[in-house]
């Protein structure tokens, strides 16, 4: 093998290691720990749709990196083809993830306040944790398993929700950012979560474009699940329109379906079959929010 091919192979290997911080499996596991009263308390804050989430992993990292590569971090548009874009807005995030939209921003706290809040959380958990110990989601899940319906239980759930799904950071442990976001449990139902996810995702996309491509491990932050589900939903909708166009054409009514006015029956049927097979494969590999599709 030539030296040029060897260098290319090594470069390809280096770029193939992708670490996705968004981990919905932990959120689903935590949701299953909730008793009916706890579930109702979280649902009352406007998160019932998210509680029924089915997707448990980001399986297709190649597709995810492709989506990030083709997302404009300034305009927040995914360019999927010549003249074809998928917009990313707080409204679309709300529709796809079922998050509350329009409300208050997260209350801002200082770094010193974050240290105090962390100490208070360790004390409230009462699990023999010291100030030097990392706080893991298992510590928060232990509190949820007590079965209480109180502000601490809700804070523990939302810390996991932020850290693992909606606003994932670079740390697998619960940090001061997660703690500060959830200090005021009364704001959970009035915070503009869709705007918060949008802002964080925009930062994540910009970070991806500005990354050092020579690093062995490439990290993906932000709510990566949204990018995949939004893309899958668009493909599913496209197939639906193809099906509708096919039936209209079969019955001689294609003139009423403007986008496919010039497409003959054979083209529609062939495209529909191809995309349907592709869509089936995507569903099997990615298992998106099945209740939404």
C-alpha cells in the first residue's frame, strides 16, 4: 500500500470516532422509575409528550455528522440538496420534541452561587456524598426511587433531562450548570424550553464546524436527537405526499396536485417504492419517536 493511501486510511480512522453526548436511553430509564404520582407531576409541567419518548439511542452517527456538516450555524438551516433546506426554529423544536414554548428564560446565577447550590444538593440527597464527590445520575435516580412528589424529586428528574437529552454538556456527571438550571422548580412549567434547546443546539452546531478535525475523538453536543427526528419526520412526510400524488395520478387527478403535475405514474411508483424501503431501514436502525411518526 502506498504512503498516500496509508495516510488517507489513518485520517479516515481518526475521524470515525464520534462521541455523542445526547443519551436518551438514560432519560427513558429514569422515566420508567417514576410512580404514577411523580409521572403526573412532571406531565403537569407540559412534558407529557416527552415522557412517552421511545427513541433510546443515536444509532446512525454517520447521518448525524452529515446533518451537522450541512447545517448553517448562523441561519440554522439544514441544506439537504440543491435549493432544499430544513429550517430549525424554536417552533419546530417544540413540535418535534413536544416541549413548552414561549415563556421565561432560565434564571442566571453566579459561579459562587453554583458552588453553594451544589453543596445544598449534596446535603439534600443525603447519600454520604462529600463536596469532592462527583454527582452521578444514579444519585438522582436513587432520590426518585424514594417515591416522593416534592421539589427535590422534580429537580432530580429535570437535571437528568437537561444533562442527558435537552442540553447535554461535555460532562457525564451532574455539574453546576445542570444544578443552577433546576434551582427554581416553580419555573419548570413556564421556562421557554424550546428556545433554550434552540440556543444550545446553535452553539453545538457552531462548535462542530469550528472543531479541530485532526483530533482523534470528535464530540457532538446539543440535542442531537432533534436533528435526527426532524430529518426522519421530513422524509416520512415526503413519502406521504408521494403516496397521495400516486393515488391522485392513478385516478387522473394529478392536475390538482401541483408539485407532481409533471411526474408520470411510473416515476412516482418507482420513487415511492425506493423511499419506502429506505424509510423502513431507517426506522429499524434509528427507532425515532414512534408516536410522532
